[in-house]
C-alpha cells in the first residue's frame, strides 16, 4: 500500500482544517444569494459551522461504533464493497467542488485586479504545480505546510480587518437577523459546504490523524476557530458595506482592504495580502484533493494513491480554470450544483454512519 | 529523484512500492539488529579468495603474507623487524615507518621483548604472556583476525607475531606529525572557547571528552568503508541517544563502500537519504563546544581521521541556523541575534525575487517615487532587468568562491576589490543599475548572517529558483514557488527526523524554535530526537 499518509500531529491536523475552513468560508460564499435581502452572513456562517460540526460528530459516532479508522472503511462497512465506490465518488465530486470554489474566486480576483492584461489561463497554470505537489506528496506534507503557514495566513486575514477599522459602522448591519429565519436556515444548510469538507477531510485521513477521537477533537477546534474567524470577517464586512452593495461585490474581503485609501496605500496591503490568501486556497485545494483521492482509493480498494491524487489535483485546477472561462454548460452545472452540493457532501457519510449504527456492533 | 535514478522512467509509473525511507517514529524502542560492517565484509572477501582470515602460528608465514599484501618488496615504508623473543623464540614486529613512533617501539617493545625471561607457558599462549608481562604499552590488545592485524599496521600501530601462537599483539605506537589545536577558521565567536578540531581523530575525541565528562559518553571506532581504510569514530551518549537513531546511523555508515573517504563531508553524502537536496542533512562543525552541546542533547557525532570537522546528525533547520555564540550571550541579546539572523536569511532568499516581481509585473504596487528612482537608475542599462539580476547574483557567487579559494588577506582584498571596483565599474558601464546592485548586495549580506556554510550555499540555490519563478509569474509565481519550496522542505528528513521540526511537525518542545529562550529551556535533550532518557 502506498497511500502517502504517514502520521500527523494535532497541530498539523488543526492547521490544515482551520485554514480550509477560512478559505472556504471566506472565498466560497455565494455573495448574490447570501447578501440578497439583508446582511445575515455572519449568522449564517456561525450556524453552518455548528451544523457541520454536529454532522461530523454523528459520522464520528458511526465510525466509532463500527470500529473504523477512516471514512473509506466506514463506507465499505456500511455500503458493502460494491456500493462503497460510487458513494466515495459522490463525496469526491463534492470535495472537488469545495476545493475548486476558493480557487475560482481567488483566480478571478487575480485576473481582475492584479494580472489585468494577462490571459486567465496563464495565471491558472501556476496553480497546477502547487496543488499537484501537495496532493502527490501526501498528508504529512500537507499538514506540515499548513502548520508552517498557519500563523502568517491567519494574521494576513486579521491585517485586512485591522486596516479597515475606520470604515466600520455598526448601523450597516441592519437588518440584524438578515433575510429572516427561513432564509437564514436555508442559507445555513447551503453553507455547510463551506465548513463540512474541511472537517470530514480529517475523518477521511483518520488513520493518519491518530484515529476517530483525535480527528473529532481536531475537527472541533478547527470548526470553532475557523468558524469564529469567518464570522468575524463576515461581521466586519457587513459593518463596512451595506448588504445591497455586498451582493454585487464578487470579492468583498479584497474590497475591504480598499475601503480606505490609506489602507490600500499601506505597503499596497490589498495586493500583498491576496497572495497570502492564495496560499490558504492552495493548501485547501491540496488537502481536499488528497482527501478525495484517499477516500476513493480506500473505498475502491486501490493500493496506490498517486494516480488518483494526481487526477483529482488536475481536475481541481481544471475546474478552477473553467470557472473563469465563458463555458455555458459548465456554469449551468455549477449553478445547478451550488445549492445542492451540501447534500452531496453530507448524505453519503451521514447515511453510512446511520447504517453503521444500525448494524450489529463490532461486525466490522 | 532516487527512484528515477535507480529505475529510470519506469520507476515513475510503478505502483505499490512503499517508499523505503527510514523514519524515526516516536513509538520506536529497543535495538534493531545491527546489519554488519566493513570488517565482516572484508573477512568474507578474504574467505572468498581462499586465504585464511586468521593469523598463522608461524612467524615466517605471517611475515610472507604481510610482505605480499602490503607490497613489502616495493614498499620500503613497511618495516618487518624479526627478533628473538626472550632470546630464543622467533618473533616479528611489523609497523610502518613514519606512521609509528620509533622510540616507543625500541623502548617498550623490542628491548623488553629481547631481554625478558623465557615464558613458562604453552606455545599458543605466548602472545597473552607477552601482553601481560613483557610489552609495557598502555594500549594493547590481542587478535587472531588477520584483517585487524593488517589494518593496525596500516594505521601506524605495531603488530608483534610470536612463533607458535596464532595471535598477534597489537600496540598503539602511532606517532605521526599532526597539526596542533588552533582557533576555528570559519566559526569564530567572541565569548566562547577558541579551540577547533584538528585532523587527528584522537585529539578530536580528547577535545570532546574534555567537555563531556560523563560516564555515558561513548566513542565507537570503525572503518569508514573507503578502500583507503580511514577510521571514523561515532560518538554519542549511551542511554540518552535514541537507539533506533543510533542503529540507523551505524547501518548507513556500515553500508558505505567506496574508493576513498577523506572527510566527513564525503561520508555525509554517502549516508544522507536525500542526496539531491541542496540542503545539508547533517551539521558539520569545527567547534568542540558546539559538537559537545549537541551530543549532550542526544545527537550522534561522527569524526573522521584527517578531517577537522565533526558531523552531527540529525540536523534540523533550527540546528543549522543556531550559532556557537547563542548560548554564551544573555537571553535578550541572543534572541535579538537569532531574529536578525532569520530576517537576514529571509531577506537573502526572498528580496531579489520580490523586487523583480514588483518591478516586472506589479509596477502599480510601488509608489511613484520608488518607480521613478528605478526607471532613472535603469535609463541607460541595456540588459533586461531579470537578466541583470541573475547576472549580479552569479557575480556575487563568483566573488564569494574567489574569496574562499584564495588565502586569507588576499581573499579579503579580492572581496573588497570585487565589491567596490567591479560594482562601480558595472554601474558606470551601464551593465547594471544601482538599485539592483543594492538589492543583490543586501541579499548577499543577509546570506552571510547564516552560520552554516552548507546552508549559505543552499540558500543561494533557492534564491535563484525564486528569482526565476518571480521572473516568470510575478508575485503569483513567487507565492507558488514559496509554497512548493515549503512543501519540499516539509518532506525532507535528516536521519528520520523532519527537517522543520520542532516547527512542522510541532513536537512537545517547550523551548522556542526561532528565538533563544531562557538557558534552562535549552539545557535538555532535544525533543524531535525522542531521546531515551528525557531528563538526562
């Protein structure tokens, strides 16, 4: 078996999931939907993170009962050897979507604000070696790289928030409860796809994160910490721009750094910070690509992860590039998926966990 | 790369092979079996040739064999001195002229050997008798292994064969000239001791023993694995050092089989797991105090005959970035020194690439004043900016190599002349601009804050790689190159210990990795090594 898994410590696992929570939480937000009729994005983020954590707790309980070390084992236990591969494939598709969405947004910012005269294809090419290297080298390397950049990346988000302090005005948060309870609940469910992949990734790599208990502990810290950072960012965004403007801004956080002329002039923080955020997107993409490949390899009994991880990494980069191109079929598919992807993500592991709990204990 | 080298392109497409890289795990205990060494292999080879692996009982047979194997007929250095032990037993003293001390041989081997009383023991116990009662040498041993006897002669020791006994008495009579202990040449400190290792392995071990006066300090001698039969010494603290690490180090050194080993630098290359990485995976120091400090923390040291360096393994980034002086200054000053060092290293790696990315791809990120200064300084320069940067970086490396190769004061002169005159001339001739010259000079200065020479060279390598990435893709290229570099560094292991430990992976270290903490934080075995006696 060559699964490139190794073992990572708690800090590496938390850093990996934490960064992914922030990258997805900030850059996968559908601004048109979220800010459509009121600014409740911070509430939505908090609810989504909490819901995601609850869901992975259920999955963890299922894995514990079935005595499975990782999600692939749970799939094989719950669905059997024939159905586990299709179930893993569904989760893989959702993970590819989750990995590509922050990159789509970051690429768009890059192309619109930094590399204005360049082709987007030229810019997107740089993603490939990074995501491919991380996914190919495996869990240990992704964890250590995330741990290495963790402080710098989290600080970069806070620097953006600090720069814009004079622009904050609490009255802009009106209406306080966002779009109403029903809408908030619907958006919270849809927002699960911003936090759940980062957390379920830890269970996919459960054997490398020292088992289910350790994975759940790391997931809890990441969900709480990452969720908190995202909530703070969304809250301060809401205090900077009125919601009707936010819904038209594709990259609100980037615009936040430009909210004040002095802020953007400070060592051109608006552009420099973007490259730190890009690092978080790349680490996230590598992590999800590897997790997806590991899940699929495990569920379909492949003994070598490298073909799968290379293929998934290239697919993630391709999807990120296609997000920038005028491909109507692709955009139609994304529009179709964006409010259903949370279900794709959640249903297979949840169903597997429930089935595992219903089965006779210790039959694994 | 290792795979590619061994199996060619086919290796990249072959699956189901676990990477065979050694990894030091926290849960590993015990002592895995030692996989043999040079002597065993040499004995095997001797057996294969049909010659006996043992010393013969006949002095004449031993004499003939030594003469044949050490090319005595054309090698006048080989002295085979026959004499009559106790006046009537044929004996032979074998040694190499120049390697052995003649006074020691005359006064403590030949004279007592000839004048002693006839032995009152069986013929096959004569060597033991001579060892116990006749030869007044402090370091002496018996062997019946031919290879050991021959190697002893080659090392400068004296082998005495007595007729009727199939053992040889080996006595340490090494007396060749060697350099005395002097000040370090490359690792100068102000507050610390001013002693450096020499080319004599015995002196080097003494220097270590003078600092490590503990009962667990062990020095194991063995052959280096080169055909030149050079000796190495593996030094460590028994009971403190991680046994798995120690056995892995021994296994790697035992597997060395090459033409010659002249210094620890060569041995490091033979034993490192990532030979194509520009970064060193072990630390070479010429300072006994630095080597001792690391050995006390649970590292393994390797000394080589003829090399004035001690190789310490494993080595992490933070070990390589620490200096001998760090422990001798007060904590705030030490922390500041470390901060300056890391900032210098970071500047050295990133600044040329960052400048190039801004100037070529993101002019909008610079203020009007900076931009106009750059434009003004480059107004008559004919080289493109990126080529100019690469040219200056290469020139810097050229100067550096020239300064190192030429002797002391002349080297300094070349550095000054090269820096001032060549730089000024290049600016005047419009080959390079002043701004780029300043950027490269700052990067070079930052490079010199790195204490380890091998790290300095590695940084130059990464600096150039980042410059190329920034040239191609601006800040995007730079960010991607930094991420890939970080991933590659995360994958690097030094004798099973991750190169970036204790930062990534984080270990249970209470001492700060970057800055110098309080002294008592440093006075404990190193965490990433998982030493046996944590509190030792």
